[in-house]
């Protein structure tokens, strides 16, 4: 093999790279060849040293920014557990795949085992080959967040891609947005662009969960694509099971490159801030900015983005990856998480606080006074920034945004608010659709913190959203508008916020006799239809003239939205009102309309009304 470069180190592994009889669960064992990088140390004197070193530690060894590993393996005959096609399809979570990857939680059996993962990766490779219809060998990058199951799933994904004849490039600890960017970056030294990318993550879900997000240069895959991949995976899994049951031996050549892609991704963020400030080397010099990474993958933002820009970052917290998330849930919507970053800002007298979710596709901020920029406030702030750059443009949001936000966007900022369905992919796809029919839209953002910009390839990138805030800080100082986060706080002045904002979840009992064996979705739609009919006959209530999800109604100076969850047997009810009295009146109207549906658990609603 020809020498690649000084940044690449080649290892030829022999029998030790095969981990025979690897334990898959407490019940099953499989002669399953996997890349045993957990025990791999850099070569010493031309030999391999073996020790208990983790993937993240290996990735941290700076002189091994990239590596090439080859493994030829044979598997022997052992039965693997039966998994049906429907079991694969149950792993779909909208445009993602999610399952249980760590055993030990009562009532949550393993669903994302290594053989299942291998089949899913091979299914993605098959989908990718069909999409590109290419005779060339395709390249796929793999990254993961800090979850404790990341290593074993990365190895299984690598094995599945290799089985399908795809070149495997591992990034190690990475962010979801970086994985998409790897399909766009042109840098052959780092094997970019890749043809497809897989991020191993389950966002903010508990430590025992994990999953996959998939990308091509066209963006994230949609629901039909995920279903296609899982259907392919079910067939591949069946073939693998047949091979093992017949005692057939298979040989897989596993070629893996280790690439420090996060350095490229971070340098692009740094360059964006410098451009916004007029190409000043350290435009954030003197700004004190603290980051809370929640022990996820966002810790890089401190050392690779803020500090090169000159920011003071003392007081930043939970930057070390820890898949058990010991401090708080890494979720910008979580009250405990927001309280933690707010406290860090106030304790350190910082100018700005930034918080990321586990895989950095969502974010939020806190100003120097402790005021949070998340949910409607973050949307208002991003809308103000985007509408300065693109006057009159349309802002696309999810369905639960407030009436006050609509007034702010349309009356204060002069833009147009297009409220659409829940689900970040729904919001992004709707913005893309509007542009395709001639309605200019530059921002698609959900209250959860997923925000995508047209200028950034419609990628929901939490780090890039924060860069837009940093751009504003840097450019404001350059133009003499002063320092600190006041420039951001001033941009949301005039945003009307409700005195009461609640979300109540009304669960549907799928075992109730009312369902008569039918689906919860049909039952939920019947509930919504009943509510709609009730509202139409009530002069005190006004149904929203344009609405894409559920039943949205104004009344008593506030509003409510009852909708059916995208994936679960739940009807979430959002209520916003100028007073508790008004909120209770709205809740009463909903309760009176739906109380005949006995399979619907209205206890949360009853409790709120009686409070």
C-alpha cells in the first residue's frame, strides 16, 4: 500500500483484531469479528502494544490524527437471535433510528444489538449505492456522541459497511452537524467529501438508548428513506442468520481510517466569526463566554472555537464526555439544564452562556443578566438577526410557538411567520418547499432548539446558531455599538410573553376496549374531530384559520393547541394565556369536549383545572 501522508499511521492487525465469542447479551454469544480498537495502543518499535484504552483516549492522541486499520476475519457457526422485519421497523423514530443499546434497565430489553446494528449499516450502504448508482467504491464517515454504547456500535457499523464493500472513515467523538458537513467538505487529505455519513446518537435520551442519523450531501434522510433502510436491514439480518445457522464461513476485509474531522469543522466556525467582524483575528477578545456541554459532544466549542477567537471561557462546565450524563440531561428545553448554565453565567459574571444538547444539533443561550434565550425567545432572537440580513423573509416554526412570537415577527420585525408541524425535519422541509415555490425563507426553527439556516445548507446545527449570536457580538463591537450581551437582549425587546404556559400530555390507553383493536392514531384523530366540532359551535372560541397540525384555538386572550404526537399514543395539549384564570377556562373547554373518550387519560387536565 502506498504511503498516504505523515498524518496517517498504518496498522496491520492479525488474529488479535478478531474478538471471538464476543458477548452480545446475557443469553447469546456469537463468533462475531469486530474491530477491537479498545485495546489498541500506538505501535512501539514496530510492534503493537495492547492495553485497556478507550476509543476516546485513542482519538485524543494528537499525533495519530488519522489511522488505517485492516482486518481479515472469518466467522464460525453459531446461532444468532431471531429478529423479525417488524422489530426492525419499530426502531424508526421519524427520520432517525433509536433503540435500547445497553442492558440492565427493567422493562427495556436490548433492541439495538451489534448484529442488528451491522445489518442497519449494511442496509444504509445498499440504499446509498442505489441512490448514487455508482460503480466507484463509496465512502461513509461514522461519528458518535459520548454515550457508553458508542464504541460497540461504531465497531458494528464499521463491520456492516465493510460487509457491503464500503470504505469506512471513523471520526470518533463528533457532533451531528459535523457529520453532515463531511459530505460537503472538499479535502482529499481528510478523505472528504464522503458519499454518506452516520451519526451514532440518541440526542438527550437516557444513557441506555442509542441510535443513528444518516446524511448525504442533500441533507438528512427522511422517513421513507429510514423505512427503506430498515427493510433492507431486515433482509440482510436474515441472510446473516442463515449463514451462521448453516455453518458458513465468511471473510470480511475491514478497512478503516481514523480522521480528526472535528478540527476542520471547528475551524470553519472560527472563520465565519472572523469574517463577520471584518477579518479580525480575535474578535471576541475580552468577552467572557461560558459553555455547558452537558457531558455530551459539545466540549470542543470552548477550545476549538471560542478560545481561538479570543474569548475568556473560565467557568465553562461539564465539557468532559460522559455517557452517563451525571450532572444534568443535556437538553436546552430541560429546566434543570437551563438553571445550571444560568447559574454558571451569574457566578462567573460572564457576558454570555451557551448550552448544547448531547450531539450539538440543538442549543440555547443566556445573557449576562441570566435571561434565557431558548424556545420562543431563541426563535425571536434568531428571527431578528435573520430579518436584519433578509428583510421581509418568512420564518418557519413548529406548531407550538406563541401568538406573541407571531406578533413580534410580523409587526415588530416586518417578517412573515409560517407556523407548521412539530418535528425539526418537517419544519426544515417546509422551508425548503416554500423557497421552491417562490416564497423566500431563510430560517426554519423549532421550539426544541433545532434551528436551520438557508445559508448553512438547511442543517440544524446548534453550534452554527451560536456562531450567529457570536457574529452579532463581534460585529456590534467592531461598529462601536458596545460590548456584552445587551445587543442580543435589545433585539428581543417587545416580545410579548404569556403569564402562563403549560404542556399537558393526555395518554391514550391502547389496551382499552374503546379502541376495539384499532390504532391509537385513529382514536386520537377522533378526539381531535370532536374538539373541532365543539369549538365551531362556541362563540367564545376562534379556530385558527390556517393550521397544519391538530386543533389550534384562541380565546380569553390566550390560545390552546391539541395535537397528536408524531410517534406515541399521546395527545399533547399546549396552553398559553395572560392569566391562570384564562388558562383554566381554556382547559375546561378542552376537557368538556373530550371527556367522553374513556380511553384518553385526562387526569393531568383535570388536575390543572382543579388547581
